[in-house]
C-alpha cells in the first residue's frame, strides 16, 4: 500500500489523545465500510457539544487526516477510514483492550 509515511512518533502523538482514540475505535467498530456521522457521534467528556465540534474540526481532524487515518466528507459530515487505518488496526485493538487496566507503575 502506498501513501504517506506514518512514523511511530506520529502514531503515538495521534493516539495520545482520548478523543482521537475514541473516534478511531468507533471507526474500528463500524467495519471497513462503516463511517461516523459528525458531529452526532463525537465522543465527549465534559465539553459542551460546541466545544467538541470546534476541537474536532481544528485539532483532532487535522491530526488524523495528516496521518491518513481518516477521511472526512464535509458535505456529508461523514468520517471514514483513511488509507493508513488498516495498518494501525492491531495497535488500536490492543489499546482498547487495555484502556481500563491498572496503570503502569511509576519509574523509580
């Protein structure tokens, strides 16, 4: 598969944020042809819907698109898997499995 280079550092940066992980996990659950209706399915914690939309469009979407993990159809408000998504699927699955496990002990 050809496409933009996706470094480990890029991937760690993208996956370091809770919102981006949730979006990618939602796409993972939807299967290869699934998509997300944005903003209806934006993950939120304590943010207002407006804040979540602004952060999606100006922070999270650009990072996800830069790594080709997602594609966004603005006319349809539809977020789908990008060309590099399949290469990160195994890591996404492992991270989701371990999301709520006991944190790693601090280094001494």
